[in-house]
C-alpha cells in the first residue's frame, strides 16, 4: 500500500484528528496521546514535506492503521475540492 507524502498543514490536521492532549501544535515538535492513551512525540519541520516512510512511522506512533489513514486522507481531499 502506497502512502502519500504530507505537507505541514496536512500533518497538523492528522494529529488533531487522531491525537489528544496535544502540546506544541504549530511548532516542529508535538507531544500528545494516541487513542490507546500512549504518549507520542513527533518532530516535523514546517518547511518540508513528510515523505512516505515518515508517514508510516507517524501512523504507528498515533496508533492508526494505514487503511484508516487513507480513508481519512481521501475524505479530506474530497471535502476540500467541494464548494
């Protein structure tokens, strides 16, 4: 399964959608809890894209299955093209 790369804004939306108790949102380092209640820390510089390998690692930290992520991602893309 091929995952897309993400921009900084897409990454932030993903963390907001699947994380809780977030600290540092808007900065390169976000700390929070995933749905299982485990803490995670994700480092990401706003000036670059998150490549597919990094997306995979981030999904594991957030406790999200790739299939669930792709449904969210496609739904988000579809919703943003509607006017």
